[in-house]
């Protein structure tokens, strides 16, 4: 029976729902208003069509890698739709387990909608160049895209979210209403976050959004590899979700699912080392770091939290088109930056890789930092022959961590259920992680040309106490 405060159900086939064609998940379903509804109901369509979600069409998923992989032109918008779809699959599978460990959990359709809406909005606060924007602009304001996302969810999407009363599977129970504050809380992935006031059902479901394997990273690994045209190992999404359960201790993977988790982690590792941290991608990022701060001073010299109406129109498209116009500016600073942006937009790569190796953790405590790139740069410069000690070069260190921390960024462990002992613990996961490579750093040196590659390689090898590796070819 339809709850009294829910929109009137339609008897027409497929009324109230629609499909989005997607190359990764084939089809993504979403709710739309009933054709003959006698009241205005909120639906996922209203959320998808809102200015803030539509804005993600103009923010690329891969900040610099799209200049290396020409087909990687997809956006945060399509990734958010895919994440919503995967989160819904998690919700429908996990709900019977949820009711056992949290009997006071809301209805199945509410939980499905909650995770879907949270997943759809998880990247809503991103700015141009995504994580690069966080590191090279937002951090100066002690902000992050997640903090901005919280503001957008509460203040701009909240009225739409509160009106939603059904998921693609069915209507909420009487009196249930999505809480934008809870959604905003879940998207923030920070250590030390206070979860004590959250209901238990929400705490145990948080890893779907911010755990070791999530609706987010399962979608982007599948989507980014496909859109880049990169051949990677399999990601068995169906098996991973099937063997994920909820126990009294929390988010748990059945031991039978560990091989599927290993395949996923290996595939994600391959993407990081060959796409996200591709040598040319990192070379472009070095160039961007040199000019991004000065660019933002001209385009958007504000704390976005105080200018959210203006932030709505700040995207990759708006930034790149404005920077492109500076080449003919009468202002010398704009002309200077315009010339640098022209090199990037024309794919005239400024920095060339001179040396590359991988640094491995050697028995240090997990998470221990390597020396900084500035430290290595100073030591390498000292090892160069005197006539070369003034040449310009950059050290770039890209961290790679094939092993997920058994505890996520909020301190929630990933448990493993052992069907042999009927025990739930973290020990099997720790044994499993021992089979994966340790934490790595992709260490590279870049210079303006290849004239001094040999000298830089010898100096780096001396500092790193290893023999120079064979140099990779440059794209």
C-alpha cells in the first residue's frame, strides 16, 4: 500500500522512472515525476537537472591525463551518475544484512535513495582540474572540494533532496525524509570525524562511499580505463558486491571475495601508474603548478565559500577559455600567463622526463613519509658536476599505495568473514595485504630538454644509492 504522504503511484508501465544509456553499466535508472501526478514530487531527475549537478558536465574527470589519452574526455557528471548506480546496487544487496545489525534502520527504499543521492553528490564541490584544484588553490583557504560539497548539499540541493520520496525500487515509508545534513556528513572523508551522533545504520554503510572499495572508486576504475582505451585487468563488480556483507562489527567482506578485491586493487594500481601518474601527465602538472596560483588570482581570487554563486560558473571550460583569451591581452601579466596556457592547450609539453625509478618502503612503519621532493632536489643538485649545478630541473614524486589501509580515513576497519571459523576479524585482511606490493613512490626528474639526462641520472642514482635504470621513452 502506498504511504499517505508518498506521491500517488501510477499503474502505467514504467511511469515514474527512466533510463540513461551508459557505456560502463549499460543503463542507469533514475526516478522522474509521474505523468499524471496530482502533486509536485521531488525526484532524482530534479537533482540531476539542478544547476550544481549539471555544472559537472563542464569539469573533466581526468585533469591532465586527457592531454595524454585523447579519448579521455569524460566528465565528473557521467562519473557521478555511474557512482549513483553502483551505490544503489550496494544498497539493495546490503539491506537484508543491515536490518539484522541495525534493526532500527529505515526502509529499504529510503536506504537505497540515501546512498544513491549521496553518491550522485559526492563530487559536487569539485572545481576546475579537480584534485589539482584542491591541492593548488583550495588548501590555501583551508578548504577542500568535500567541504564545498557540504555547503552545496545543505544550502543549494537540500530543498530538492528533502522532497524525494522514492527510489527506483519503490516509495519510502510514511514519515521518512532524506536529511541533507546526513548526506553532507557522509561525503566528507577526514580522519577524526565525529560519527558518534550518527545512527548505527548510517555508520555501517559509510564505507560504501568512503571505504577501501567504494561506489566511487569502482566506477572510476571501470570508467577511466574504458575511456582512456587502456587494457587493464578485470574488475568483477558483481562478485565484489555479492561478497560484501554487514556484520555486528561493521562493513565486512566474505573471505571468498578477497580474490575479487585483489583484482580490483591491481587494476586500480595499474591505472595510477600508467594513467593518473603517466610521465607526461605529471609533466603537464608541473607546468600547471607554476602558473595556476597566478591564474586564479586573476580569475577567482576568493574563498569560494564566500562566493558560491560565482563558484557555480567556475569550471574547466570557463577557466580555459578565459586563459586562452589572455594571449592577446594588453596586460603584461595576462599575456605572460596566456603564453604559458597556450603551450598547455597546444600540448607543447614544457618538461621532459630525464630519469625515472620507483622508491619502495623498506620496512618503515606504514604511512611513514619519504623525504620531500625539495630535499631530493637539493641533494641531486649537489651531486651534479659544477658546470651543471645551475640547470633547471624538477623532482616529482607520485605516491602509489597498492595496499588499502585496513582502516579507512574515518578509522573504520574493513573486516573479513572466515566461513571456516565463522569468525569476523581484520587478521585475514592483513594476511591478504602482505601479498600485495608495499607502498611505492614513482620518482622522476624533469628538465627542459634531454641534454643533461645522463648527468641527472647519475646524480639521482648516487643520492638514491642505486644504479640508474634504463630511461623510459617519452610520449
